């Protein structure tokens, strides 16, 4: 299945707007409360909440810029420390999700970084009650292998995302929620590789991708 670039861009923008609505909305609400509040303790609480919302917004934007945009410079290689920092900013800052980073490569291609980050995004969202994310990648010749494992007390993966990751949806069925999964599938197949996901009855969630170049 193929989807027009403009249509996919629209789906991706819808996904980004949805994810940013909560922290940006909290900023707006906090400012309104701060304008009306006179109690010093409550004003300080409002300021603290504004700071938390601002950090959440900044962390999401940094992650999305690297996962979906043209961040990482003009060359093809991206410093893997940027990806690690983006993941820790999005998921590791509050202790709800423990991050295991098993990427020894100092740089990876932009395609590989995008695949890795989008698989992390799907896996992290599936850990609705927190848990652990283990992230690994290995370069072997012209081939890149990426794996993301999610484990926690409750894992929820929408069947649509599973289908999109393996290319099993039609253009009419694809929604903003599945944009990241479809991007992983597209990048993997266009490089001569493939994307995979563990069976739905497994005790953990495992994503894998092989990039042919």
C-alpha cells in the first residue's frame, strides 16, 4: 500500500498536534490561574506547574524534531547521543519508565535514527502503567538491526498500529495514531529491509527492524 506524501504529512501533523495539545493547554490554563491567583503559595504552585508543562512541551518537540523532522545536521549520520537524550527527555524524566540503552555505535544514519525513535514512541505509549524500555541497535556491514523491547504491568498496543507496522493497512484505514508505525514500515521497506513485532499474546512487546542500507 502506498499513501500520497501530502496525505501522510497531514496524518503526521495531526499526530503531533494531538501529542502537544496537553502540555501546551496546561501552559495556557496555568497562565490563566496565575493571573487570577493572589495567594503566594498557590501562585508558586502555578509557577511550578507552568515549569513542568514547559519542560514537557520542550522535550516532546526535541523528540519529534529528531523522529520526524530534519534534525541532526545536513549529513546522513546522526550522533546517537542525540537520540538517547531525546528518549530520556520524553520517557525517562519522571521515573515512570526505566530506559535501558544498548547502542554502542556513536553515529547512525538518519533513517536508522528515525526508525529507532518511532519504535520507541510506539513502545513507550504502550506502557500505560509504566515499565521498562530496552533499546538496542547494531551495524553489521551495510545492514542495521534495531530492537526495542517494552515490559510492564500493562501493555496496550492498538491493533491498527500492529497492522501499520507490517504494512497491513490501506490508505483509507490509516489514521494519525498509526502514523509513526507506518513511517517505520515505510523506511524499513524502502531501505530493503523489514519491520517486525512480537505476537499479541506475548508477555512483553518487542519491535524489530532490519535496514538494508
